C-alpha cells in the first residue's frame, strides 16, 4: 500500500484573511472617531438629546445646544477656509 504524495505547492488564496478584516474594521473605526471629533459639539449635543428622549425625559435643552453649536460651526466654516490658511510659514522662517 503506497501513501499518497502531497504536492508542496500551495493553491493561491482567494479572499481576505482575518488580518485584512481587522485592518479594515480599524480604519472604519478611526474614520468614525475622526468624523465624531470633527463635528464635535453638534454631534455630542444631538446624541445627548436622543439619549434623553429615549429615556423618556425632555431633550429640548440639548437640542437647542446642538442648534447653537451648529450655528457657531457654520460661522467658523465661512470665516475659515483653505484660502485663508497661512499655516506656520512665518514661524518656519523665524527658526
């Protein structure tokens, strides 16, 4: 009785491995955190208002805070753009 001879060549793998899935999930998590930080107080106030409403409490105070933060963000966005960005050019020349 002879034993089967196995080939030392491996078949090419198709699809993603678990490491690739972890990297993708980590990138999505980092992007979500960045977006949450970017929108800042508006998202935090809206989240607090939703949590209070789901708990059966009045969330109108947090809702008004979100509106105020959104107005502030809108005014900052119109005041600051890439055209008005000067960076640290003056400080870089001083060093």
